[in-house]
C-alpha cells in the first residue's frame, strides 16, 4: 500500500484540520511587542493613506494591516484620530555642537539633536556641513555616537567645516580627495557633501563638492552663498550640479530663485527638468512668503521639507519641523504630500531608502501626529505672518520600535488604576524609558 492509495478527501480534511489548529494557536499568540491601533497611516513609499494598525516586533515594523487583534501584542496603544507616519527625516539641521567654539556651526550656533527632534516626530537628522574631513570624527564622537536621534552628515567641502568666515572662504581647504575618502570611510553615515556660505566669484567650492560626491557616490547639497554675477544660479543648476544634487534654501529669493513674473526663475525650471532636487532649508533667513507663495502657486513645490535648525532660527519664524510642515498646509498642500516630503522623499534623496517608510521589515522609527484645527499664525524670515487653520502636534515618537517621546502619556496607565506602591512602569521591549532588563533582574534579586 502506498501513499497515493489514500482517499484524497481524507487527506484534504486532515489538512484543513491542521490549518484550523494552526490558526487557533497563532490567534492566541503574542506575536508583537507593540501595536498602534486605529491610526490613519500615511506611508508615501507604500502609497498608503488609510486607517491601518501597525505592529512592531524587535524594533522593526512587523505588520501594517486593518484589524490586527490587540491580543497579539504585548502592548496596544489606541491612536484613533491620529496620524501614524514614518519618523520624520530632517536633512538640513545643525547639530555639531559641544566644541565650545563661539559663532560657529561647529560649536555654539548648533544644538544637541535629542532636545529638539524626538518631541517633533523627527527620528533622523542630517547635519548640513558642520564638519569637514578634518573634524568629522570629532563630530561623530561628540554628537553622532551619543544621540538617540539618528544623526547623519553632509560633510563640508571645507576641511574645517562650518567654523566661520576665515575657514569657509579659504579655497585652499576645499579638497575633494580627503573629503571623499572620509565619506567612503563612513558610508551610510556621511550621506552627502555640503558647500555653503561662499562669497567669492570662483566655482571651485562647487566643482570640488561635485567631484567628492562623484567619488563617494553621494549627493551634493548647495547653499549658494552670496549672490555673484560671475557664478549665476542658471549655470549652477544646468551645468555644475548633477541630477540628484540638492539645492537648499529654495524659497529664500536671495539668488534669483524667483522670475520677474513672480514664479520660479528660468534657472529653477531648467534645474528641475534636469533632476536637481529642491529642498526648503527654512532657517533664519531662507523662507519668505513673497517667494514661497507665488512659487507654490506656480506648482514649484519642494521635493523635501527641512528646517535648517540652529540656535537662532529655532526661536524665530522657523521654530521646528512641524511648524514648517504647517506652513505648507496653510499654503494648500495636502497632508499626504506634506508627510511624504518630510519622510520618504528626503530618505530617497540621501540614498537611505531603509528610512522614511513603514514597509514590513523596516526600522520602526515612527511619528504619531495630531492635526489640530483652530486659528494659528506662521511667520517668515522677515517677520511677516500668514494665518492658518491647521497645526500638527507630535503625540508619540518611536525610535527602533521604542517609545522615546509621549506628549500626553497615551502609552501609560492611569496612576490611580495601578497598585498603590507602583514602581517604574513600562517594558523594555517597547518602552525607551523602561529600566533595562538588566536593572530589572537586579531588582528582582533583592
Ligand atoms: Zn544650514
């Protein structure tokens, strides 16, 4: 007698029985560490804008689906009425601080990221040129390796980085070779080359930056410095930069970004046709309504939204990432578009496609945002206001699947529902504030 002689009907029934048993077992199992339930997921990469549950396991996105049972997760958080998005990616920030240098973006003008990122839904920042090849490893030691925020770097083409005029105008310190070598040594961490603040008539900073970018296979981000007739924006965007290179401060109006009709200049139009990327880089002096509104009206929208956060911009009109995103809502951009330009687009621009999305298997860097309705005001670099009716608030931020910010304690139990002598709450599998498992073990040893 052989296997084939069995009645196929019996075999089918046995198979169905085991599938049934299997699903019962799976249903009762705790498969996930954390479940965000009933939120409106906006994930540009996966073209999702709908109510979905997001399940996390071991710091990764494990499932995005409708109706994942709460019984399958160690911890479930109800995020009804909130937006669940990838952790925001701010590709223009200044975070090389701690050196004690005055008046320097490799010093006092920069900020420690964790104080300003996680509470704003940002999980990744790219420092825009604070460090060059001479001081990148100091930056890495002081800030990158010590931050909970994921900190990446556009390395400055100036070897000394953004330390002020005497360094940043020194053509002799702009050298593609050691810049590219440092970038290749720290692949994935140095994600681009920056040139900024140059006042001279020469093209050398841009040529060297592009050369370094070519060698290390990373994009160049340009702050086009002082406007000089010898080096017009048109030439930069149509000849010097490569498709995929990034023009930041796109709404400053300081370098003929705007044409005579109020819309984008010919340089901007031709640049976009060639595949140049346009980034906001708001900062203290690079966003004015008289440029942003007509360019937006003409359809010249940003590829990515970024802050250019530093000690002065953050208390003036810029404030923070969400405030800039609000400005685009106020100018009529849809929330889905605002989110994609603050997550997936910047991640793609810096070739970190592992970030800025909620694909299954990707790092669970997540922001949970509330869209408030009311009367709000938004201020540009010249201290002029535009009114708006929507404001984004960050309710919850996850980094690697762990709660690192929770504005209203939505992941927490009510104090008077807990045992009277309650101790530190949370579980290290989902909570970035929980005592580590080692500490717990020690405690239980007592
Ligand atoms: Zn900047």
